C-alpha cells in the first residue's frame, strides 16, 4: 500500500481523511460498520469544535439549526443555570458522521466500509479477512474500540473503572420544553449523566458510572430506576425513554498517549480520553484528526512523534481540569457546596467550560 491507512470512520478519522484528501495525498479509510449508526458517545459540539468543523467544510446549520446557549447542573436538589461562553450545538453522531464522511468522499477520499482491523503490529495491520497492509503511515481512529497490538493501557481505568451507558429519549414536546437550549449535567454518587437535545428532537442521556455503583444497584435498569426515584428532575427526563440501554465498559477517562512512534498517528479517543462531563470528546476527535493530517502533510510519517507529544501537551490542561470536575461531581459531599458557590458566581462555570476545551490550532 503506497498511501496512508486510516482505521475508523468517526469524526477523528473523517477529519484526517478530509485533510489528506485536500492535500491530494493517497490514503484509504476503512470503517468496520457497513452503515452509519448512532454511536453511544457524542452529542455536544462546543464553539471551538464548530469553528474547526467550518474549516473542514462542515456547516453548523447543517448539523442542527438550533443552538445550545446554556449549561444546567443538578446536584442534591440544587440547580445552577449559566450561559456558555459561545453558542454550541447538539447533534447525533449519525448526522455528524454522515456529514463528515460525505465531505471526505466529495473531496476524493477513498472509503471502504464493512472492513474490520483485527491486529496492529507497528504500522502493519491485519484485517478480519486475513489481508495484511503495511502502509507508510497509520492513523489510529478506532474510538473507544481498541485494536490488538495497539490497545490503550488496561490499568488506566483504576480499580473501580467507569462504564458508559446511553438511554435514548424522545422526541416529545415535553422533553424539548424541559431541556430547551441547555446542556444538562445530573450529578450523583460515583457517576453523572449528560443530556442535550439533538437535531431531530431526540436526546441521548449518557451516563458515566463506576462499576461499584452499577454492581450495587443490580444492573443498568435497576440503576436507572433508583436514580429516577432519588432525583425527580432526572426521573422526569427518564420518563421519555424508550428501548434498552447501550453500554461500553472500562472507559479510561484521563488517559493520553504521551509519546508516539514514526508513522503512527493516534487520534480521538485513541490519543486521549476526557471525562465526558466536559463535553469535549468530539472536540478532541475533530481537532486531533485535523492536526494529524496537517502534520503528515507537512512532515510525512516522521512527523508522528512530534505530533503526538504536542497533542499530549495540549491535552494536559483540559483533561486535568475535567478530571478535577469529575472528582467533584461524583462526590455529593463536594459537589453540593461547589454548586452552591456557582449559584452566586455563575461565571465560574464559564471558566470551567473554557478550561476544558482543547486548543484547535492546526499543526
């Protein structure tokens, strides 16, 4: 293979493909799914992410005509509502991934779907059908799904790892009225839930929960029932749910790839995993994909180590700030006083929102 290989067609991989296609460099993007689904994570695009998407040719209005202008936080009967630094968007991963891959294809990117990578050895990739590729550059954009030989450290999650749960809500006029133009955070012991309306009026209620809390509850449905009973605002929103619960295990929140090797560009969750309450997971995916492509265009495979170190440096502050906020959020004894303080100084929430954003400068 004489061009770069991109593993994964989510926002990180699609951003990389757009950059390589614009530069006229040969590449192939492979995506394990045959159809674009609606991934468990995502839903919130910050103002900085919207700026970067615009440079990639993705129009914010095409993502969602409505804007998110406020953040609303619930903890132990307290509620704080504050304005975001700039308008953001709520969007489904189906819409985002469709638009980004469509833009990459329109620019000349080569995309093959239904092709899964089974193992990585350096820059050598073995596919599910036994075929082996040895590209000059590999963009690892598989999101939360690790590939054998390139997996993130298992110990990054600690002794009580976090799990991600997703419940689909709506669409319903009542839900739209409750949430409005806000992104919501509902805080509880050893976990939290985030909620934002998407372009079609539906919402994903995404929870990050420690395994110990889930085990104590007796499973996802029992946990949701207990949370809904204990926290009326959250219970009211859960009343608009339908279908089952999707889950992803052992999410290594706070991890980042600090070093790189020539020819291998880690992007998105394969480069760094920010606690989801920050709402910057998609921001990191888009920014890192664009950065990696620009680094490869400028310096070829040899640019990968410098790219990875620089990205790790820029991720240190947002991951650190989000980690502190996560620790506060998951401890009711700390979250309640912090929220009480924020009620009298709502500007603190804007400071936190800005501190948890990754710089979106390109290479």
